[in-house]
C-alpha cells in the first residue's frame, strides 16, 4: 500500500475511533482529494460525501520551492476562508 493511501486509511480509522457525530466528509473536486475522502469515508459509513470547488488546491502564498512565474490571485483568495467557514462550519 502506498504511503498516501495508508495515511488516509489510518486517518479514517482514527476519526472513527473518536466516535464523534460526523455528518459529512467534504472534499475538493480534485481527483486525488476524492480518492482520499473515499478512503476516509469507508471508516465513516454513516456520513455523506460532498465535494466543493471552494476547497480546490492552491494557496494565496508562495509555493515551496519558489516558482518565478507564480503570482497570488487575491481576487480569488480574498475572503475565501471566511466563505468556507460560513458555508461548512456554521
């Protein structure tokens, strides 16, 4: 089993062990995120799976290692964290 799949599986196991009242597993629209969420969801069968483009990959700060052509898109990221919190955590 590759490390990423094993890590997702262990995460799902640990979340299940906590026995918290999870309702939804939310993931981005990226295929890698879908796969990870699906592995975690296997351990939380009573939850729904929901995808959101708000969780797409990327960040408003420079990548490591630095890329000369990278520029932050503040129009996209300005306030995005607030939108995510309001939409998914209230």
